[in-house]
C-alpha cells in the first residue's frame, strides 16, 4: 500500500506538519517517488513510523529515537514487548487508584466522615506502601494482617513500648531479655508477611527508610538500631557454636563493616529471583561479585574455612535467617551466581 502524506496523517491521527518535520530532520522520508514526482510512503516507511511513535511513548527524545533507528539495536518485537510492559504498569496504577476510590466510597456509604487524623494516617500508609509493593503484594499483606489482627491491635503496641523502654533504660542489647525480645519481634514480622521472604525484605526496607512510617508506628531510629544490635547478639551466640575462638575474633572484627549494604543487596537479588533471572545472567553477575566482595570484607575476611563453617551454620540454624529475607533458595541462587562469576574470571581455577 502506498500513501500520500495527507492520507498517512489521516489514518495515523498525526498532523501533516509532524510528518513533514520527520522528513526535514531525516527521521522518516517517503521511499517511493512516482513519475509525476509525488512522494509516497510504503509499508516499510509505515513500520518505521510505528517504531518512532512507540519509542516516543517510552519517553525518548527525537534525537534518541533517531540514534536508535540508525543503530537498529531496538527490534520491533522488543519495542512491542516494552510497550506491553508499560501498559501493564499503567493498568496496575489504574487498579491501585480504583482500590483507593472504592475504599473512600465505602467510608461515605457507611455514613462515616473520616477525621483529619484518619486521612493523614491513611495517606502516610498508602504512599509508603505503594513505593515498595505492587498492588497484588499490598493485597497479600492486608490478607496476612487480617490473620494476625489481634496481635497487631494488642501485642504490637505493647512490644513497641517494651522496645522503647529497653532503649530508654539502656538495657544491654546482648542481655537474655533483649535477645528473646528481638526473636519475638522478627517472628511477628514474618507472620505479617506470611513467611514470604520477598515481602519481608521489602517491609524491612520500608520500615528503615520511611521516616513518616517510623513516626506513625512510634519507632525511632535508635529503636531500630537497638533491634539490629540485639539480633547481632543472637547471631554471635550461634556463630560461636561453629567457629573457633580465633575465628570469632576475626568475625567480630569484620562484622560491623558495611553492614548497611546487606539489606539492599539481598533485596536486589530477591528481585532478580522474582523476575526469573538466571544466576548466570548479566543482571545477576554484578550482584554476585558484590555479594562475594561484601562477604569477604564484612564476614569471613577471605578465610575459606570460616566460609565453609558458616555455610553449615546457616543450613542448621533457622534463627540466622529469621527476619532477614534470607532462605535456602536464595543461598542456592547466589552460590550458583558466584560460582559462574568466579569461573568467568579464571576458568582454570574453577
């Protein structure tokens, strides 16, 4: 099919001026010229026009579009796939908005006029959760929260008050009382997420990063730090069962190094697992390299024997993984990724 510029503009809902502009900048010119000198667009030209419009919808400038088309690195199937991904994201956002509106509608149908405080609390929770969770994940969390509703309404406030008391009274984080408390605290978090490590690591990230969420729940940064110290004391007791006194000295020397880097790294690995990425993929290999380096810097000190003993510990001691987002599936995944990364560095050593 051959089309004049006016015909193409009409059928694609673009202006003639736009098509002329594409021609002027060398982005899309009609390929066919009739004996009378008329310039016409053929099927290949229309395919290029689709590519231009699709790439623009992905947020690229005309200059970037021109470069991609010239390099021919973005195939039409890839562009279509990306468009589908974007549409799914828009659908998900629309579903989230629909859920909010239905909840508001329910308030008013019940004859309840939400208070200012209620509006603010709801907005804090809503905005925080949507930054970290998909609509489906939020639904799952609401379902799990309903299952432990009594604990949330009665036990959780008491636990927050007890944690605050520990901090104010400067109770040693390595005390038996504190260690037992942090075990119960992480058990509560696991129940809130249905023992789903993907949800757990996202909930931890939200709790640590969102100041408004911390204020809403009455949990200060000092309280979060105290929890980390208490769980560190629990882990220390377990490590001592598997390591020699000399190895414990090395471990204790390194353990506080780069400790803040672990949660986002675990989250990144879990995300790749959720996406179905292969341990050997280009997306996972940089994470494997970072994991290996971080483990040597802040845990094993590069000691092979410590690494082997800790591997046994994590297999046999559930408390080491409790509340961390770690599980055996993740360990297997990251070990495969690290093995491939090391082999790529030196196949003869591997």
